[in-house]
């Protein structure tokens, strides 16, 4: 088992310190963490000097706990999603062993290590990997008829990202068991007490303002299209899954070999993908909860000879990608601009762009402006630079979402 743990650490933790934090979500989450540590207010998250209502706090709390052990840095923060990914892989092993045998379980575990999407999410300070772990844990405990502990796990999922953390595992359980035994009164009471605790505080403190911002604006309106932030097409998740399962594409042709035992697993994965495909706003990491059943299916279809080959190839690919990211970091905007912004004594603004990682590293609040006629430092995209003809270019650098510039306008 030690060997498998070392493999998981390599695929989900190794090199997580190579990149400084990225924008937008990593920087926002880390600024909230830093504010909690500096103010000792661990209940109300703040980003860029404003309350951050978009996400519940469990990810922040776990990062703070990790930082107490390893310091506040890229490694300690990204260790949280990394360990969550390891937990998901071991739960995949446990679930596969429950329904099949040890060989299928071991192969499913190795398959999960080779899901490229997991490589990305295990190295990002965002809630989705941790959410997937708690959802899967709750679902697995439900399957074992340990409903009280299952609801404790779903309480933590609810505190990680909200209602979706309860909805998806409950539907997955119904697909498998076709009953409502999960409606355990003691478990639900604990869920309302534990999972709802922080939300009650926020509702008491901010009232309808918080209720609307989080439950309506961030959840309902994202799904229905009332809020347009990531309006990708219906088929968006098909290439996402194909890229993530790249090492197993040759095995898709063997799906016809699956028997009735796999119908619940197919139903679980299909429901997650279909649900988010129907959403008007889509992001690649929304469907992470679909990967455990996919890993179990491939664990059944592949043999150990195939797995050994792709495990070696995958390890080399990950090493190459890590080296490429190390090279990319040298030309990034964030490490170049953040020290200048931090030491600058006058005003700094965002213009038609936002880089939350700079907010975190510079340890200052940066307001937005709609006018190019200002004095001070301006952070904007390269495409808007022509609007600041009289301003001096201090820094230019790449980020995953485009090329940024730092201008000095006098």
C-alpha cells in the first residue's frame, strides 16, 4: 500500500509548488485565507477588501490548517486538493472492491491516478477536488448503510461548495439503491446542525443580501442562465472527458462488453455530465464527481499489462508538463508585477481586467476603474494598452487567461 501512496503523491502533489498562484479563483481563495489569518476572523471571508459571498469557508479553513504545519505557501495550500484527490482515488478502490474484486479495485485506483483532469484539480486551490472527496465519502457511507456518518460527510461537502454537494451524491445513491433509506432523521438533524451552522451565521449577519448572492445568484442563476459567466455549448464536457481519459481512449471500444452490473455506474456518470450540460454556465471542473465511476469501468476493462505501460507513459508526461510549467513561470505576469505593486506608494487600479493573484501577493486592495485617464499603476490586458498611450510600460507577462501589462501613468 505504501507504493500506491507514493504513486498518488507523485501524480497529485509532486510539483504543486512550481507555479505561483494563478488568477482568478486561486488568487481570490488565497486572499480570503490570508485575510482570515491576519484578522483572525475565520467566519466571514474577504477578498480585495470586500466580503466574499461566492463560496463557503471549508476550503479556506483546511488551507489554514495546512499552513499551520507547512507555512503559508503554494505547497501547503495546494496540498489540500492534492490530499483530497488521493482520498478520492482510495475511495474509488474501496467502492470497486465492494462491487467487484480486489483486482478490479486496484486497476480502478491506478486508472484514477492517470486521469489528467485530476492532475490539474489536485494542484489548484479551488474547492472542487475537496468537494468531490466529501461527496464520494458521503455516497460510499450511504451505500454501506452508515447513514449518520454519510450525512456528516455531506455536511462537509455542503460547507465546501453548497447545495450541489448534497444533491449529486443523493441522486447517485438513488440510482444505485432505488430507495430513500438515506433519509435518516438523526443524520439529517446532524447535517442541519453541522452543515448549516456557518450559513445560519451568514444569514443572521447579512440577511437577504447573503441569501440572494449565494443561493440565488451563485447557484440558481448560474444554472438557469440568469448569470452568464461561462456560457459554453451543450457538448462542452465531451472533449473535457476525452482529454481527461486520454490514456484510455483505445478502451472505449470495449464498452459493449459491460454487463448489467455497470448500469448504475454508467447512470451515475451520465447523470453528472447531463446535469451540468443542461446548465447555462459550465466549467470543466464541475464534472469531477463523474470520474470515480468512469475509473471503475476502465478498471474492469483494462488489464495490468496495459496499465503498467500507460502508468510509465503518464509518469513521464507529468514530469514533462511540470518542467514546461516551471519554464512558463519565468515569463508570467504575476511574479514580475506583484513586487512592484506591493512597493508602490500611490494608487493601483484594475482596468477591464482582474488578476486576483496580484491582490494576494501584493497584500493590498486594488479597485477597478473604467477610465484610462488616471494616475498611478494600472493592471490591464495587452489588448487595452493602446488606450494608455502616455503611460510607461513596466511589466508585460503571460497568464493562462491572456497577456497582462503593468503601466505607470503619471
